[in-house]
């Protein structure tokens, strides 16, 4: 039940903030709607005015997170002159987002993809927009001659997305530090310059 109003009601904002705060302290499955309501200082019934259930609340919180991330990416790539530089910015920004938002990252990497509902959610629509942004840049890079003309844009997108996720999966799960600059440079070097001697 995506909120369709032009404004974001204070109660809805409180609920989403409460839920986000609780996710830092607890596992998703152990959080109750009663705890969310108490933390937000609203009635439990208000949660169901704006959200179908707890999972819908999760997807809408993720959607807000993805919306801000997509806006940041679009703003950053607008300042880059080449398509390869734009892709490098996306690689860096994605790693940065995973490292800076570990609760959301853990939920995205380990939790929501096990649910078919996620793939019909507003949050997944934002994931698709992010993925489409990468594909568009790759296709423009091929057209501009920055990338090989025989390149399969869909496979390159999979390589980039897979490298980003795999590079930070262990760090996210086990709470390790992630050297964003080093990892982003390493991925970009191999993707755009190759590994062959």
C-alpha cells in the first residue's frame, strides 16, 4: 500500500523513522508493530493506515533509501564527461552506500530477495531504475566508442553489479571495514582495462 498523497503525513514519517531505528537494534523478524508504534509514539492502528503490514513498511523504508541513493548517483554522474567515468562513479557510490548503510545493505543482500513480494514492491522498482541507469550508460558508451562495439551491455551490467555485491558481502555480514577507494579502483581497473597480461 504505497502512500499516494502529495504530502508525507507526520505519523507516517514517525513510523518509518521508528522502524529504521529499531532495525539498528533488532532483527527484522523480532520487531513487533507494537514496538514500532510505541517507539513512534503513535497508535498501533495508525501503522495499518499507511502500511499493509510490517513487510510493506520495510519495503517502503527501503524505497525511500533507494530513492535518495538514485538521486545522489544521478547528481554525481551529471558531473562526469565520459561514460566510463560515470560507471566508475556508480561503482564507487554503490560501495559507499553499502558501507554507510549496513542495516539496509544486510536486509537487501540477505533478507528481502528471499521473498517474491519484494519483486512486486515499490522498492524493487527503484532497484530496476538503478539497474537501468547502468545499462543506459553502457549502451551509450558503446555507441560513443568508449566501450567495445561487440560488448554485450547486459553481461557487463551483471559483471559490474556482481562485483559490487560480492566485494562487500563479507564486510557487511561480519561488520568489517571496507576500503571503498581501493575496492572501487580495483573493480574499475579489471572491468575497463582487463585482467589479461
